[in-house]
C-alpha cells in the first residue's frame, strides 16, 4: 500500500492560473529537523508518503465570451490530471491525497477516478463553505470554482462531463455550507444532495452529523473526502492563504474530527485539500494541512488513543 501525494498548483481569480507549490511547505512545516520527535506530522509524511511531481498544465488567457472563466485552462488541467491519476494511482493498492489550489481541481480528480473504478461505489463527502454545485447555466460568478461538485454528479459542460464517460458519483454529502446561490440551491434539491449547513452543525452537533453521514454511505465500498480550506472560519488563516474566506465557519478541531471519523471507516481512498494558495512555513493553516493529510493516511493514530 502506497500513500501518494499529488500537488496541483492550479488557481483562479486574483491568483491567475497558478498558485505556489504548497506541498513543499506542508511537507517542510516550521523547519522540521532530525531532532524533532518521529511522531511529528511532517516526519510521518516524509517517512510514509511518496510525493509525485506537481501537475503541469497549459495556461490560456481568460476569454470573456466563454461560459466560465479560464475555460481552456480548466479543461487542460482536468484532462492532464485525469491522465496522471489514471496512470500513477493503483486503485487496489494505493491511497491518494491531492493538494490543490482551486477546488475546480476536483473535476480532474473525479475524471481520473472514473478511469479506474465504478464511481457508484464511492461516496463523496464535500466539506466546504460553498456547495460548488453550479453549472455554466446557473453560476452568477462565471467561475469554474463553483462547479466541480456538480460535474462529479454528471451536471455541467460537456468539456468536463464527457471525460467521465457516464461514470459519475451518485452519493454526495456536503458539510459546512454557508454561502449557496439561489439557483445552485435548486440544483442541490433537484439532485437530492444531502447537505449540512453551519447552522445544522450548531443545532445537531458534529458527532451526530458524522454518524448520519457514515450511515448514509455505509452501503458503499469507498469514500472520497474533499476539504476546501475555506470551510474553516476566516479567523483561522491569513487573507492571502485562500481564495474566498468566509466568516462563521468550521474550526480546525472539527476538520480533524471529520477526517479522523472518515479514516477510521477504512474506506477513505481519496483525500483532497483544496483552495490553498499562499501558505508559508509558520502559519497555523500550514500545520493544520499537514495534520489533516497525516490523519487521512491513518498515520499518528495514537493521538486519539487508538492502536
């Protein structure tokens, strides 16, 4: 069993089409050295993971006549990511972590997985302040950032959905929502997507919500956990570290709890950490990122009194 980390430094909006190669900062958190305890997440990742070469893709100018911004760049990124995953990820023997800038990267991740397995056997848990369930027909921002979850369900532009050859996710759960467009909300309702807003978390509690989610997905063989870092409350990161910070979000403890609960099902096959744009070695967000990746691979379980 190999633990693979695939960096995809793709971003949109004010970041253009590129962001910094954050995987190097996550693996080298806070100047880790040989004198640190072996249980530090950075050392666990170094010792137990293979970091693949960052995805390379072509950059194209934004054409205003396109239905979404940077359409050519997004399509090129999705095609190349699909090819990389299909060629380098052994579905039966590996676990995969994709570190991305823009959450639109998830369209390429899903397209890659569709080449390897029956997507109806995978449950997608989407942790995000936004539902990303727009299509090119409903998005008010004209940004692909708001569409990747819908694409994995089979909705949206054929430039992306055709990559899946009809092999789409059928069970999706969303956690942490606090900014959803009106027509996007209609898309969610029509698709019967199970959603939990931050208000639901306040009223029900994360433990109950995770129990309900894992019960809902219990008939599936695998889980794909996709975390957008803007699911966090904006007080936990600097304004340049993510693309669309929102107040009133989740805490780091809740993200760690979600990841731990999913990993202990032994069904977590694919983990994504998205919307990371300007990390440096010293911020708490960088340390949190390394912890989440560590936990997604089942490393360092002793912190939760597990053997």
